[in-house]
């Protein structure tokens, strides 16, 4: 585990920066937080002092000393920065964001021209533009009960669809150096234009940042590590705003992506699938299962609900959304094109009808009480089980089953 972390510098930065944020949020004192700076200073002075007695702690052989100094320095900076953000009055929205909000409002108003019910219009405005103000509580509950509430938040799924659609549009550009850079600049501009227009939700910013790193690596012809890219995106977001760490969307988004990256190889090893249609469906199902497994305990902690039909719901809804999102955005740009309008109306109606059909099934979801201790126990059991899948050591399985037993007994007692 340590060797894997050492290969990925942003993972270490993210770890120390997160510890610093948590430290600041618990102490909430400039004096105590500033005391963190004394630790790297004391280590550095100690290294110089011992070097005077022929004990060169500053040599490469004792590089762990420099690692400790940098680690405490990053934690101290994160803590001081978090405290300073708490003491700073909130800033007004930037002119760019204000114009983006006005532009989004005009697009939302154009959705009223569609031949849809108010509920369907609010769903379409949410999935296309991240406009949740008109979304009814009953609609949210039905999507949560079927395990597809992530569709209602502009997340990595939406941004990836938009990015793929933009790349397809500019695929005609020549593959010369100028064409590659032009495609890159146009894709980045439109991608972040979509992120800003949809309200800059943490999940959308995460997806936009990750895709930006990926696209930049491709245009520079550099290989990228998925875990390092994920950590870099999280680190950049927490540097911009440390309070993102406590945002539900931020936690669910990064947890889902991490488990997708970690579990996808396991699902791919189950067996070769030669049929391209079946292989594609299996890959989609593997993504859904990985994300659901990873976010299960967080969802129970925040929403107290577990869906029993999420596997049945996710694949069709993801398919509908993959078609609906680009078609809907195109219709917003060209509202006079009747075939597009008919397609958007049909897909929206089918999606809502399918969700309601699953919601009405007996036992579609369970209500489960979950506290912070259950959350920690659940993820400890899950991590132990996942490690066992790859390492196959008996004590890991015993630990996993023991923790799940504790979790089950706690639920029965409650």
C-alpha cells in the first residue's frame, strides 16, 4: 500500500492536505493551528544540530526527515488556510458566474415550450442544466428509492457524455498538430462552459477537472495514472475551497469514482465476452455495481434508504440519459428543430414512466438507520473484503465478516 502511494505524488498531497483541514475544523484556533508550523521547524533545526556531530540527517539516506518536514508543512498550510477561509466574509458571485446563471435561467424558460408535464419539465431542467429549484420532493424520493438519484445531479456521468459529444462534433478536424490543439481548446472551452452553466456543482467540477487533466495529458502525449489524476482533481478542489470536503456531492462523487477504478478490474476478470453488445452492457453494469458498492454506506448515512432495484433501474436510465442529454442540449441551441423536440419529449416521458414503474414495485427500497459509527464500521468491513478479493489472506476475510456481523447485530438491536 505504501509503495503504491509513493508512486502517486498527488495522493500524498491530498492525504496531508485533508488531515490539515480536519485538524483546523476540530481546533478552530489560529494559535493551535499555527503550532503545527513549529513541528517542521523543530525537525529542520534538529537535523542541522545533529549534522554538527557527524550525523548527517540531511543526507539522502535520511530522506524520511525531509518527508516529515514537508508533510507537516502541508498540513500546517492546509489548517491555516482553512481557518483563514472561515474568517473571511463570503464573496459575491463573480460576473462570469452571474452571467452563466442568467443564461441558464433563459434556457430553463425555453423548456416550458415542450409538451411535457411540469414534473417532466423540472426533471429535464435538472438533468440538462442542474436547475433543481423546481424539482418536486416526490420526484426526488422516487429516484432515490430506485437507486438512481445520481442522475438528478450534474456529475461525472453527465460531464463525460457532454465531453464525448463535443469530441464527436470536432472529430472532423485534421489530425495535424494545429488540428489537435484546436480540438483540445474547443473541447476544453465548451466543457467548462457546460460546468459553469450548470451551477458549478462539486461533482461537475471534479469531473471537469479530471477530464481536463486527461485531455491535457493526451494532447501532450503523456501517460496518466487514474488514481493520481483523481487525487489531483480532489486536491485542486480542496485548495480552492477546503469546505468541499464536507459536501455530500463531493464525498459521493469521489467515492464512486475511486471504487469504479478499484473494482472494474475485478469485474473484467469474471469472464471474456465476445459479443460487443453484451460486453458493453456488462461494462455499464460493472460501473453501476462498483459505484453502488462504494457509495452504499454513505447513501445510508445521509439518506437512510437502500434501493433493491438499482440494478434494474440504472442500465435503462443510463441509456435513456446518454441519448437525452446531448439531444436536449442540441434542442436548447436549436429549439426550432421539430425532430429533436419530439425525441427529447419521448425520452423524457419514457425515463419518468420507467422510474415510476420500478418505484411502485413491492419492496423497492428499505429504510435503514445509519450513524457515524455504523458508517466507519461499514467501510472498514468493505475495505477488508475488497483487500481479500485481491490478496486472498484468511485473516482479511475473518475481519470483513466480523465487522459485518457487528454491523448486523447493531441494526437488529436498534
